[in-house]
C-alpha cells in the first residue's frame, strides 16, 4: 500500500469559518478613551464620598504607589477624605497560617452584611523576599463575600513593612471610612511580635487559634496573647470540638494571669466554626460590647489619639530612613564602609557613626 505524500497531519487545523462581527468598534474606542483619561483629585474624592468602588480602588492604588509623581495626589485625596473618616469600628484579625482567617472573614463578613453593616476587608498578602511579588488571592478564597454589594475587598502586598502590614494600610482605612464603610476588617499575614503594627491601627484585636495543634502552651506566652482583646478558637467542629473546649479552658486561665487592661476590658475566649457559621454572632456581640464599654469610659477615643501619635513618629522614621539611604553621597560611602568592615579595618559601629556624620 502506497504511502500518502500529502502534508496533512492529525493535529493540523482545518480551515476556519469566519465569525459574525459581534463587537462594536465605537464602544471599544469609547472605553479606550475613558481609560486613558485620568480622573482629577476632586473627581476621585467626590466619587469616593458617593461610595463608588472603582474610584476607591483607584485612590488606594495611588496611595500604594511608590511612584513619586503619585504622592502629592494621594496626599490631597487623604486630606480631603479625612473629615469624613473615623466613623467605623476597626478590627484586626490575625492567626497562624492555616488557622482559617479567610474562611472566618467570609463567614463573619457575611453575617455583618446581613445585619446591615458595610464592610471593607483589607487583606494583607505576604510578599516574596526574592521576587517581591504577592499572589493576592484573597478574593478567590472569599468567593461568596466578594459578590456582596455591601462588602469591599482589597488585597494588598505586605512589601517589607513590619508585621506584614501594607505600607499604606492606615491611609487606606481613611478612604474606606470616607466611602461609607462602617466596619473595617484587617487580615494580617501571620503571628509574631511584629503584629504590634496592626495592633496599633485597630480598635479591637482578634486572635484566631487552633486546638490540638500543639499551639496552646505557645499561646500562653506573653506577646501576641497580651495584645489580644479576644481569642477565638476556630474549627471547633466535628471530632475537634472536645479539644477546642479544653483549649478554651486553658486560654481562659492564662488570660487571668495578665495585668488588667487599660480599657477595663477582660479578654474573652470563644469557640467558632467558620466553615459551619457557628459562633459568629457571639463574636460580634462581644466586639459590640467592647466598643460600648470603651466608648463610655473614654478609652476608645484615647486609643485612637495615641495611635495617631504613634504613626506620626513611625512616618518620620520611614521618611528619615528613605532620605538617608537614597542620598547619593551615602550610597557611595556605604559601599566603602562595607568594604572596610569586610577587610576588618573598621567596625560596624564606627562605620555607622561615620555615615551619620555625613548627613
């Protein structure tokens, strides 16, 4: 049998059938023109105050931008929105990876939306120390919450900032409050001493824990527990209920060993199953009770004043750090001093004193 000499292969495409033109070129041109036109500061502020999500997202992008050309417009937007801010309850949510923070936020956020709250979720995603990139997959993990019209979810890269808190998270809070969101949820990267960064920008600090993960004794140590206003043991369902109840007793005992908080609030330990939407209402009731107590005794406002002073100092530190290391003279001298240190001709302390003397 003779072989076929044509060039047809099994995977070769057949001639296609031309499709009917379904796109309107006029609409495409209009969309391109609209995208090219950058909104003014006044337009963005006006739209933010009207609750426009697109304008809010654009303004947050300007705030997070490291482009110096965006800094002035970002500052103008924040200044214009500031009189309309400070009308929310800010809740920090932290816990070890795998504790179920995203599932908890979806369940908690859905409950808050159902009782008439407007929620902004600022999800801080860890940045790679190698590629500097972030996955920013929180919207994917909160697939039901992202469809809720009362909810705004903004994943942001942590960058190199302390505690995995995005560099401009605090300014983003101001914009979200100006847009009408009365409950702000800030999800942090993980647990550690550096979580003081998120503790210093929220009204209520919620710590998620797991039972039966060898975490109980570690949790009793000072640090993150001492900062928590409430501890929630998540995944208290199925065969894990017994272990969760035991962990609750242990944490309650530990909390009573700590000094009384300046807020006069006694932290509570609660159980919940975010997956089954169990215990969520109790957690919100506890937060509401805390806000009522601290508002009445003046601690709520005093804490926000203290936070403003803290972030003033931190902003000055960041600016001085940036100015110092971006100085061309310092850049050259720094490499020279590093070389001297490597050749054991000076010490790190002497080199630092020399460099600081150049400014």
